[in-house]
C-alpha cells in the first residue's frame, strides 16, 4: 500500500465564541427588590419573577434567610405585607 498523502497547510484557527450575556438570576432579582429601602411586596416579587406566592415565600425563607444568612423583615401595611432586608431598613 502506498504512503498516504497529507496536506501541509495549517489547520484553521478556531475563534472563541463570544460569551452570552449573563442571564439575570431570579434569586438575585428577589434580593435586589428586598434590598431597596422601601422593600417589596409579595405581589411585586411575583410580578418580577413570574413565581407563585408560595414560591416567593419559600425563596425568602429558604434561600435568602437560611442559605445566605440574611435577616429579612416583614411588615404588615394597609397595602399588604412588605418584605425587606434588615440592612436596607437601617439606612
């Protein structure tokens, strides 16, 4: 069998694909809403995330309070319950 012929040209240069823009994390969005001085109502967080009420409350209790160790204040108002981070309420 005759020897195989190979091309001597340089291989194509692979270009790195541009990194996609970071998709906003819904939990980060919840934290940003809670960090506002005025806090956020359950309805505001639901609208921003597309979550149901029980999912919002679960995220606040599980992820924000327990996993991240943030202190979340809850205040009942005429407009409904308002949630905010304790640090945001101070200043």
